């Protein structure tokens, strides 16, 4: 029977590096994937994942079994990724301030127009690129919520802890995120001849605590 | 209190419903609303399709060098040594070090304090001696010390001055 994360972490705390190696093997792929989806660069994602594992290793002596390991792991990963994104954005802003071009006027992302048919989009761009761009264009919290919910299959309670909000707020956040994606990716998911209007964002919006 | 499901309220229940994590009551409400609202029925189906579409994005596998780099970084971390037992309680260790430093500092500072006190006492005695020097050197005062011992110092000084004046007057006579 496989040992639980908590058990492995407690063994690592007691000085067993082999148990930490088990945790590394268990979470290397989900962690690198999550970070890659956040920062969109494989080398940066691996650097950040290494830093996450190092931080967990350094903090092993203070580990308390009360906290779920994955919540802790992805919370560190989320903070590191957000810091990296903000640093990069800041550097890009500095570059764009120095530049004389008028690229600022261009949209940050080109999303397919709703009228485009799927075959046209396929000619224009790969489907996966379109999907990635749509997810990347979500507001920060919505994006993290979708990545943890859809790709890491974490439960609401865990995601809410990573995002520091209530479960009810998280459900609304996820609804708004998927509603945006449904509209943006309508050429890929649309059923109706005339599109189903999006529910106004305010309707499903809860105050994040 | 029972709320009637509508297009706005569905936002709170739709994700748990699609995940199969909604309560039985929530599930019934969503299904009842979808049976009378064509837009929400389509929305639910499009959400299901969206879930499949999002899975088209391939997962990436970490490079072969990744594990080696993490292991190398962990191996470079300092190991717990003789004082490793202090690491689980860093606050206790810090408090212990502070206490030790404080006790060393206090033990070093104590002799200085007593020396300073002793020095101050000596100076005080010297000052009193100098203050009373003219009284002590006065022969008449010392001679009649028994009678004057009850008088305060200021009066003793005054008495000494008076007796000097008397001596001068006697001399003149």
C-alpha cells in the first residue's frame, strides 16, 4: 500500500531523504505542468518547480501533519509563479516604456472571433494554442482556479485554501471562469445556432474573502 | 429557506453539479431549471464540451535533467549536525542563546558596577573630610570637642569664627 503524503513528509522530517524522493517522484509532473501553464515557459517552470521542492525540503523540520501536503505544495508554487509573472510583466513594462512603437494599442491576445467556423480556426491556428491563450487571458485568480480544478483535480476545499477564499466564493469564481471560456471558445464548444448569452459577471460574483 | 433556481442562481450550483459533487437537492434544482430554460440547458451541455476541449492541451513531462538538478540542489543543503536537535524548535534555540549571552554580559558587568560604587563611596568620604578639614584642624574646636559635639556643622563653623574674634579682641586688649 502506498504511503500517504503526510507519512512521507513526516519520514522526511525525521531525516529520511528517500521518503522525500518519493514525494518528488509523485509530484514532479503535476507541479511542472501547473507551473508551465502559469508561466508558459518550460525552463522557467522547471526552475520554479525545483525552488518549490527545495523550499519544502528546507521547511521539513517545521512540517505539521495538520496541513494537507498538496495544499502547501501548490500554495508555494502559486506564490512563486505569480511573483515571476509580475517580475516579468514589470520588466516588459520597462522595455515597452523605452520603446517607441505603438504596440500597446494592440490587444494583448488575439482570440478567435465567434463567427469563425472551427475549420477556419484550424487553418489559422492550432486548437491547443487557442485553448491555451483563452486560459491565459483569464484573470489571475480565475486562471489558478481553473488550472487546479481542471488539470490537478483538486477538491474545492484545497483550491479555496490555495487561493485564500471561501468554498462558495471559489464555486462562483470557477463558474465565471468557465463561462468566459465557454464564450471565448464558442467555435470549439458552441452548440447553439445563436450563441447562449453569458450570465453577467456580477451575477455569479461573490466577495472573495 | 427554499430558493427558486434561476439563471443567476445556477452559477452557485452548476460547477458542483457537473463535477458530480452537488447535493441531491442542488442536483434536482439544476435539472428542474434546465428542463424549463433552454439557454441554461445549452449552457450545461457547452460546459460539458468545454471540459473535454480543455483536456486537449497536452501535459508536459519534466526534462530528464530536472530530477538530477533537484537531487543535486537538495544534496547541497546543509545537513543537521550535532545541534540538529535544536532545529525543530528555532524559537527555543534563539531564546536559549539570548539567555546565555545575557548571563555572560551580566556576569562581566557586575564587578564594574561594584568597583564604581566603591569608588563613589571613597570620593564621598574624601569630600566630607575636606569639608570638615578647617574644623578638625582648629585646636580650640578639637579641645572643646565634647561641648560642641551636639552642635550642627554650620553652627560649629560659626562658633569657630566667634572664638577667633574673641581671641583677636583679647589680643588687642
